[in-house]
C-alpha cells in the first residue's frame, strides 16, 4: 500500500489529472500496513487526498468500484494510462481473463482494448504457475508487469528510499518527470571526466 499512496502523491505533485478507485481490500491493507483509514465514500476520499497532497481543484476524482457511470468505464473516455498499484493476484487474474465485474477491472479492460498503457504492480511472492501464466497473458496483451522489486544501487537510507525506487519506475513508465532518486550512471560521467 505504501507504493500506491506514494504514487498518488507524486502524480498529484506532477500536476496530472488523477482518477482514483480503490477496493475494500485496499481499506483493510491500508490500515494494516500504514495505519491509514481510507474513507468509505468516494467524495470523502477525494477531499481527504486532495487536502493531504494539496491537489488543485478538479485534479483528483475518486470513484466507487461500482460506479459504472464513471468516465473511465467507457472506451469513449479512456484514461491516458492506468496503474493498478498494488495489484492482487485475484485482480490480475480477473484482468487477464477479461472479467470486468467492478470499475477497477473494467477500466483495465477499457485501457487494453483502447491501446493505452496498463501497468500492474503485483503484490504476491512467491508466484504460482497460474499467476505467472496470467502475467504472461497480460504482457502479451500489451500490459506492463512491474513487480515492486527495488534496486539498491542508489543506497537507500530508509524504507522510503526503497518505496521511491519502485514508484520512480512506475513514473518512468508513465513518462512523468521526477526527482525521486538519481538515475543510473548520473554523476559517474562527471567523476570520470573531472
């Protein structure tokens, strides 16, 4: 859950428009992993996150998982890109099989059929053959499977540095500039040429 919350913060700070949907399981996990109580109602969540991350008016919209009238539910108004972070194996399985029974999975379905970027950040380990096959199916369909596997070449000083590494990879996939961590090789050329 820290990856998802940090990603939301970075997206808002970057100035992009964000449409947010989260599951009931996310509410449980947020409490367990972050002592964060996610609001039950979309408008409450919208107000909470807008205030917490200083969103400009209209920048963040939060939708219920069953809001079939949400703009992201239709191919006539698809998002530019869609990230499911974190993504349970149950959600990944539903997306891989085209089971669009809630707004989270329906949006993934819309994004794939409209040829937009879909990024899934799976939250399980180890992985079964069924889970790996579902990931392969999604990769072949054009999705990006981005496991939250941090690198350590940037020598993170704390857990936030590990989280930022993964969020930086997501932002890179979205084409959103960031300064969460130094780029590989940055500074090395200066040392060599100096």
